[in-house]
C-alpha cells in the first residue's frame, strides 16, 4: 500500500477498551465470516445480529454488497481490488471492535493473504469463521443468480467459478452450512460468542 498521509499525530482516547467492555457488559471483537458465494455468510450474519441485538449486545454487520455500494464503490473484483476492499474492512472492523462492538463481517475474502492482513490489523479482536459449503451446494442455492451468470461468462472473476477461493488453514471456528440448518449454525455461533466475548 502506498501511504500518502504524513505529519499525523495519533489522538489518544480517554476511554480505555476495558472501560467500554465494562459499560457494554461484553467484549468487542470481529467475527470474520469467509466462504464461497452462497455459503450462507450474509444469512447467518443477519440472523446472528438480530439475536445478539435482542439480547442487549452492541453488534453491527458489515456485508460485502452493502460496503461495495459506498465505502468500496470505487473497487472492482480484480485481485488487487479485492485486497484493498479487505484492507478497508479490516480497518473499519477494528474501529468498531475498539469501540466495544461485536462486528460481523460477511465477505467472501477469497485469499488467505488478505485475511491474514485483516488479522494483523485487528490483532486479538480478529476471529476467522469459515462458513463452509462446497461449490455444488452453493450453486444449487445461488440466491442471487450469480453462479448462472458466471457460468455464461456474464460475471468475470467470480469466486468458485472463474476465480479461486482459498480455504482457511486454522480458523477459530468452522460452521458447516452444507449439513446443518440455519438455526443449528446460529447456535454454534452463539456458543462461540459466549466463550470469547463475555466480560
């Protein structure tokens, strides 16, 4: 990354991370959902956000399509643009986590090096969650009709068809949407949060 800013001074907050956790009654952090298109990332993110919010948790979802309508509207889907998109989300997610939120990111983020970059930015806030489903299952679901368009060449550089997806090597959690219902997957995520984010 070409850093162009200079002569900057970091402004220190008077509120510590621990004080924010105490006030919120839970820790902040990032649940970084990664997986193929159609694996269930957005569905699970929205279901989990609703559940957590109803139970008094400060939570917010950063979803791929939503972010590309604003923050990353200037980016395409080349490897370089995907890297920049994930870098931006890593930075934004870390700000949310530092503020005491549980932030759920729902991005394909197909490259391991990009996810590792996000982990380096976020540090201990970062939890990689592999939303696991194979291409066949995802293509059968095809909720947005993208696989069909990709197969006919109308969407270039589509992950799982004409662009690669690199599975996580050591994620903090694997959620198998191939063989489990949305409710069961959500239960696994809630249990994970209970072990990682209680204060």
